[in-house]
C-alpha cells in the first residue's frame, strides 16, 4: 500500500466543499480548504459592506440597513464553524478547541459574578484586590492569548495518516 499526495484544492473547490458540508462537524478539513473558505467569507463580507455603504450614501441614510452582510453572515455561520471544527480535527485536536477564547471569557465572567459579585458586572467597575486581582490578571492574559493560540492551531499542518477523526484528506491510498 503506497500513499500519494492529492492534488491541491482551489478556492472554488474549498468553498463548494465547505458549503456542501454545511453542518458536518465530523471528519477533517485540510488547511487550504479552511483558509480558502475563510478568505471567501472575508472578501464577500467586504464587498457586501461596500455595496451597503454605497446604497446608504445614495439614499442619504448614514446608518442604513445591513441586510446583505447580515444575511451572508447568518448563512455562513454554521459552515464556518463546521469547517473550523473539522480543521481542528485535522490537526488532531477536538473541535471544542475552536471555542477556547469563548470558554475563557465565560470563565472570567462566571468568576467575577460568583467571587467578586454580580454588582461589579452591572456597574462595569471591577475592583479586585489581592488574590482576586492576581487571578483576574492571569485570566485576562489567557483571554488575550487564547485567540492567537486558536489561530496558530488552525495554521498547523495536517496530522499525517489517519487520526481519531478520520483519514488524512490529502493522503490517498493506492
């Protein structure tokens, strides 16, 4: 049994693949598939934003509706999450790793609400001293680092061979 590398994926193929796997959170997504789809989403969002800005300028409404970009964001939310989830699988990590920044923020808010008090959250002023200040400082540092860590994981090469999430999408068995 020998292995040969699959042909590189194009942006069009990546977009079609991600949209056809609209809510598929199982399996693996290679780097090119994920990043081409992410680039597609960013470019279309920019174009729709320009169109809406132009429409708002023509109609004279400074803060006009953002129906186009809002609808696009809504339609691509699930496939974006699914592609990221599969991308994490491709690097050998759980798809939940994609949500580390959100998990950290929920943890910080929970800590503040329970230990420091809900009044601090509603007042917007958190006055922590001693151990609480140290814990919150470390937690906010983790909150700043966690998105960078997730992006770094998304840029990692595919785990060679099959892993617990499925076969490597770039390796073809002959």
